[in-house]
C-alpha cells in the first residue's frame, strides 16, 4: 500500500496585527480588538527626541524652507503660509502650518476639497518632496505635533470616519506626527483611505518606542529621495 506524504506548514503564533487571508498583498492587516498605549508616547524621551531632532535638522530645513517660501512668494504671491484646523491629541483642535501649494482662486474650501488643477506647478514639486510640510517644525516646538505619529486630520474627516468606525478616535491618544507608520506602509494613501491607514496608526500607538521613531524617520527620508 502506498502512502502519500504531504508537507505540513507550521503557522507562527498570530501577532497583535493579524493579516487577512487574501490574494491582495497590499490589503491592510486586521484591527486588534484592544490596544494598550505605549508609555513612550507620554514620556520625556519622546519630547526630547522631537526637540533634539528638530534642532539638528534646522541647518538643513531652514534654508530649504526659506528658499521654498521665496519661490512661493515670487510665483504665487501672498499668502506664503497656509494654516488649517486639525485635530490633535485628545481631540484638541490646533492650527497646522504649511507652505501654500494651491492657487488663490482655487475651487478648494479651506484647502479641504480641491482638484489637481488647483495645485500650482511649484506646489506639485513641493508636495513631491514634502517641502510644504517643513513649517510644521513650529507645531513641534509648540508641543502640538511630533516628528512621528498619526497624521492629523481636518475636523470634517475625523467626524466622517468616526461615524464609520468608532476606533478612529483612538488615533488621538498620541500627538499627531509629520510622518508615521501609516505613511511608510501606505505612502500613496489619500484621505479617503483613512480607514485603511487606521490599523497602522493603532499599531504605532501600541508599539511606539524611540527605536521605532528613528526607523520611521529614516525610512521617510529614504522614500522621499528614491
């Protein structure tokens, strides 16, 4: 009698973030039922990292921001800066700072809804290299943002996605960031894909550490210059 030997694959224990069984390799992992926020997010180490890294970055970012602001002024006129209400830690509203990338007479309302035609040629270039985000160093120094954390959203989107998923507000346990784990895992996601990014935001909140922050910042700059 012949016996057929079949290969048996042993599965590793499921992690906090589990993968869906899918043929789509880019599909986001499933949300864990509950998370415990990392102590690092409220520690002095997190704040020291933000301040020290900001100061170290100033010699590079200040000239780039100044040159970008000058180009905005010369090609687009005033205002150079764009301010918008965003939702921060614990649901607190703050003003985020950016270099303006939209036309003054755009179809956008408060920068929320716009078409590709509303973005100036210079604005497209600034967005590609994220130069328009550099003024958010001011938000970091003010303690409203961090280098790494969930990206802050406008009240409209927070209200919209909180109704679709009651876990969305858990993003606000941490300071919002200039970059984050979701931006590394899904760098081309749009605001309409916020629920896809949510799992990565919550993973960061649970596992955040100084080492993770350093890796995310390094990977962010690596993506920008590819």
